[in-house]
């Protein structure tokens, strides 16, 4: 019988959903964590990376470390380490805090580069309405002539960080806590149960940059693992020339067991990065990314989308898929992982092995590489939305997903509409849930496109990732580039936390985009500072009330789109909450309620809409909750629909207690005359597309959708 490992290093990612890789370290042998009242909650966990979408990914795969092990994230999570302030590094922190608090977590230590405190604290104070655990924040500041910074140490492991600054000294890496005391290079802040931050011992900032490497040293065995986070070839060259790499090489055979590389493959395959790898030949080098970049992690909502695709393949098209071109493999000693997760076991005898039960690990030389017919440098080429029959053999392809998630053969190829019909809009629902994301519904985001323009209504956490899933990375960038406006209804996290990722991923050549929203949205982006790194022309912020008085700005951003007006209407939710109404010169009108109680002013403004999108957070039996939280019940939303008289009403923003269709809506859908079909109402799902030229078809489709999901639920219960 194999011995129990002393530690497990689990790589988790969902690049097909726009979630960058993270590393979970679980120390198996040693003291178990305990809550304040003394209850043991499991082996200690440490998290490296907190990208946008992390909380939802962990919620979907809570038992990824084994059915007998603790959930992920666990109340035993002790510390989180992030390399930068960008969304791909730290965009999931607020969502993670909320998830931990919901699971009973009491305290957490966060480590990151200088500047991480301000945006994190601002978010907790102004955007996230819920409680969170006690969070102690440590900012890394590099002082002059200092040794490599010991960021964290407990009785099980030590973590050191490197920015590859020339003043770093790495003598004594074998025992980082020996020698003379190190200067205190950290700034501290504390976030408590109430979202208030009080700084403690904050110093003059001093020089700092992105953290390029975290060194983990297990105290039980002295083994070292390294997480490298170089985003460019230049950063890899800097790290190679710094003192850390020389110190690691000098440690001797067997000490550095594993080096995990978070960089994209196009960076790993550069000459400078290959030199970094070759300079440490004794270690096992593994990329945290898949070669195809199409691992989908949000399998709950994906399964729903694929099953509903059998009802209507246009409204519920499969996600974008990849085709890996055949050819020879690039040189290099970096392995490529396969699947959504892979776990490495470190044993007391110094061995490091990939655990069975993950989803495979493929050597780089076994991965198809460049060819004359393939993409540049052999990287994956993603069509925007290829038909199922046209997809190659990549495991991220829609046909294989359909097999694995639905447990049966692929559905037949269905006709698809390539884009908006001339003169009529199409609406894609990126997220249809409320508050925290769930397995089945993400945070709010609604993409409205027409022939000559587009607008994004709300941009909750994961909106960019959902665009990547639906359109492919290249297709998502094209759509982000074409956006004339991002409109944000109010200040809550599930409506604006995705702004940073969206703005950061716009192409360099993209024109400036108009951002309309509450003042908090602009202050949140400004708190990120240079880390936001907006591409193209950046953004121009206008408050809802300011845009109403600024005809010139409207003309500048919507010239050539045909949009006549974008009207923000105050609604009954929180302070500075709004609904919107879009009117086009071709005669169509689209209205979106945002979050609100039934609102007479919005009813008046949205009358005559071709499409009404309205929140329906709770079933009617939870009317007390709806009043308390200032949301609508389903019956209230239906009454608004009756008063507006829209061509089609789509209900969205459902409580996470409703993963599919709420019972109240199912009864209305399948009931007698007077139900949803007579009212021209349907239910939104993540990834659903409503075409302006098909508005009359969706109410009948709603019945078939609800029945299909009930059948699926019944089949699952039988199994």
C-alpha cells in the first residue's frame, strides 16, 4: 500500500471559462486546523492565485481533492498568495471571501504585491454587502539590500517571494528562517466582520513590482516547490538573472522537486523562457495550463446549456471549441497538464508523482505543435462558434463535452444564426443569477448586439469568462472591441466586479468605450490603478444622470450605430440604482430593469418595448425576502410584464436556490391558457441567445425547455 503523501499540490483551472490556473497546497501530515471553538476542520490548505471566477469554480468542484477529504475551499484554508493586482491574479478575492464566510471560515491571511489593500478594502466596503472572514493583508515591499522576502511561515511550511530585484539576496535558502532578523517589509491592513479596514504599521511604499516566483519549503522534509508567474519573456529573463534561480540550482539534487509555470504557452515557448527552464535541470517543470486552453470548469451551467441545445440549437448553442493543428512538438522540458485538475503528491522520501484520478498529464513533446497549415507557433486556433460537426479531436470540443456531461451520444447538428439580423437586436445572457454565482447561474451580464453596434448591460464577475466560453477568446475580444458602451445598473458586486477583466482584455486597437454607471463603479476601477492595464483607448466614465444631460458624449460613442437613445431610469433597490431603455432608429426598443422592486417609473418608460428583461429573484412565497432585499417576486415581475405589454419578456436574476426553472414558473409555463405563453414570457439561462427576428417563438420554447429540464432531473434522481 502506498504511503500517504506529506503534501499534495493540486492545479485547478478552467481556461475555457476564462479562469486562470490556481494552485492549492494541502499539507497532509501535521497539525489540523481548528476553529475558535476548537473544532478540527481538516489539513491546512494554502492557495496560490485568486483569479476571477475562482469561487464559482471551487463551488462546482468542492470535492476535487477526494470524496474523503475536505471541501474546497475549506475552513482550513490558512493563506492566499497572489502575484499581482490584475484580474487574472486577484480578481476573485472578493468572491472567495464571501464563499469562505458562507462556509463558516473565521480568518485568513492574504499576501500580495504593494497596492493590493486599497482595491480589496474598497470592494469590501462599497461593493460586497455581505460579511467576510477576518482577513489580515500583507503587502510585499522590497527594501534595499535585503534578503529574499520570507512572506509567510508556520509550523508546516515557509513561503518566500521574489520580484527578481537586483538587491534580493538568497543566501540561506535551505533554512530561510535562520540568520539575522529580516527587515519587516510588509504593510498590514485588517478587514473584519464589518467591512472596515484599519491600517497598522503602514510604511513608505518603496519600490515594488509583480511577484515573479513563490518558493514553498516543506519543513517536514526540506523539499522545495516553486510557482513561477512570469507573464512575459522579459520577466523570465529577469528571474533567470536574479539571485533566486542561482540559489535554487545550488541547493543540490533532489531539493527542488517541482516547478509549476503559470505563464501562457506562447511565453513558455520563447527562447528566454526556455533558458529559465534549462537553468534548473534537476526539477520537474510543469505548465499549469493545458495546451488547448479549452478546459471547461462550470460544468453545471454547461450541462444545462448542452441539454437545452437539443431543444433549440440557436438559442442554446454549444460553447466555442478548439481545433489543435497537427505537427511536430516544440523543444523544451515543460510538461503539459490535461483536464480540469491534476494533483501532485510529495512523499517523505523526496519523490514527486502525479496522482491517479486527475485528468492526465501529457509531456510537451507528445502535444501536437506547429505545422505549415496550423496557427502561429502551433498554438490553438479557436473559431468563434464552430458547428459541432466541424470540431476536431480536442477534449474541449462541444461534441465530447456533450458525451461526457450528458452521458450519451452527441445531438445532431442544428442550424445556427451567425450574428444579429439587419435592423433587429440579438441578446446573449452571460449570467442570470444573483448575489454569489452558483454552479448553474453566473453573475449578471447581458450583451445586446445589433448590426452596427453593441452594449453590455451589467458586468458581474465572470462576464468576460462567459464571453470566452461562448465565443472563444478571439471572438470575445472582437465583441469587446465593438462595444460602444458598458452600462452598469448599480454598485453591487454581482453587477460590476467583471469590469476590470473586460476592460483589460479589449484589443490594443479598440476605441475608447463609454462606461455608464454609479460613481462607485468608477471609484472601484480607479482603486485598481495601473494594474487595470486597460487596452485600446480605455474608457470614459459618465454617471447615469450626467449622460442624460450630455448629448455630445452620446453622439460621440453611438455615432453610426443607429441607437437614438439610452435612457437610465431610477428604480427601487439600493442608492444609485437604475434601469435602462434602449431605442433604435429602426423602431425597436429594449428595456432592462436592473435590480428593483416593482417600479411605476420604469413601467412607463418601458411601455411598447419589443423586449423586456426583468429581474424575478424570488418565488412569490418568499415575498418577505423580496421586500427586505428590494427585489421582485416572480408574480410581481409578471404583473410588470402585463403592464408593459412587451413583445417578449425574459425573466432573469434568479436566486441561487433556483438552479433551473422555479416551480412557480414551471407551473405557469406548462399550465392552461393565461400562462406564460399567453403572456409572451420566457426564462433566461446562462448562454441563452434571444434573436430579435424570433421573438414570437420563445414562449412556446419555454414550455419545451422546462419539460426537458424536469425530465433531466427525473433521470438524475433515478440514477
